[in-house]
């Protein structure tokens, strides 16, 4: 008895089910599918607007170097988030050195470009104050606080995105809120001291 043509293909496909190889992931694929996620993650982690392009490039340089070591059983976004975390931490260390000069330049530019310099100055100072309070947080806590409180992302999604249990998200969120409140109190005391001495 002869088998009908093509039956060997069906039999072979039955034996390869479950053993199919995953398609090879390229840096271009990762960039095309996840550049927005990386950009938002870097923003959440406190990378300044003027440094986002450079930080994004740094992340994808790491992706290029390390893509061959990526464990395909893990979520790609979790892996990318870990890279973003390290890149953002490095940017924070470098930005701390040039922080004072950049702050004064930004305030001056905002005031000069506005029709209402007093309102522009007040808005810029409020933004700077918020940034300083957020900068007092670790990058992990800052990211969770911004995602949950500002962007309204549910804790379950945050947990999935950064690859931690939901309980860890709530723990970081609670700690971030407390640290943020303390940072605001320190800024209030500093401002009161500066105002009282004038």
C-alpha cells in the first residue's frame, strides 16, 4: 500500500509540534516593537527629556550586545526594563554632577520665552520642585510611583511589566509614597530656611 503524496509532511509536522524553533529576534525587531516602551520606561525612571534620545540609544546598544544572551522563556519587556533601569541609574549619577547648572539654565530659558515671566517662573519652579522630590527616590520606587499615581497603570500590569510579584509593586509604592512625602517635607524646610534668612 502506498501512502498518498504529502502524508510524510503531515507525519513530520506532528512530530515537530512543540519543538518548533522560535523565530530569531533581531535588534531591529526589538526596536520596532518596543521603542515606545523603552522611551516611556526611561521617562518613568527619571531620565530628563534632553537626555532621552541618548538613553534610548544606550539601551539599544546594550540590546545589540546582549540579545544573544536573552532567555526566550522570559518576557522581553522585563529584560528591556532591567536594561532601562541600569541606563537610567547611570544617567542619574552623571546628571547629579551637572544638576545645578542645568536647573538654572532651564529656569532662565522658560522665563525668557514666556509672555508672562512670573507665571512661567512659578510653573518652572513647581516642576523643578516635583523633579527634586522624585529624584530623592530610588529609580525602582520612582518608576512604580509614576506608573501608578501619574499614569494610572494598575499594579497587576506594573508587576507584569517589570517582572516582580504584585505584592512587591504595592510594597514599593507604599515606600515610594513615604519617601516622596519626606522629600517634600525636606524641600519645604529648605525653602522656609532660605526664605527666613532673606
